[in-house]
């Protein structure tokens, strides 16, 4: 019973993390008030995940001085296809 609850809790955490990263990307496309508690939560929750990827992969210029940050895409792929399966498999072994 405890294993199932732990498995579901970790699964929900990964889903929330994925959606938070997606929401952060969408927020970056519009003008937002960074003093808003929800916006601050999204940025504070996702920054520790995105910062290492941002530091590893420099931002790419797409012309006219526009920069594209690929760290959210890379983070989502790493979380979805490497971290999450490893963690879930380890939870099943408990």
C-alpha cells in the first residue's frame, strides 16, 4: 500500500513539474507581473531545474537579436525519458 502511495505521489510530482515548466515557457512569451505570487512560485519552482541546462547549453540566436532558450525543452526531455523512468523503476524495487 505504501509503495503505491509513494509511486503515485512521485508520479504526480513529475506531472506538476512538467506543467510548471510548460507554464513558465508560456509566461515568457507574454508580459507578466513578476511580483505576482503565482508567477514567482512557477519561476522559483522551475529555476533549480532549468538553470543547469541553461548553463550547459548557451542560448541560440535566431536573428535580429532574438535569443531562444532551449533549456526548458531539454529539461523536459531529460526528465521525461531519463530521470522519471529511473526514479519510477527504483520505487518499484522498494
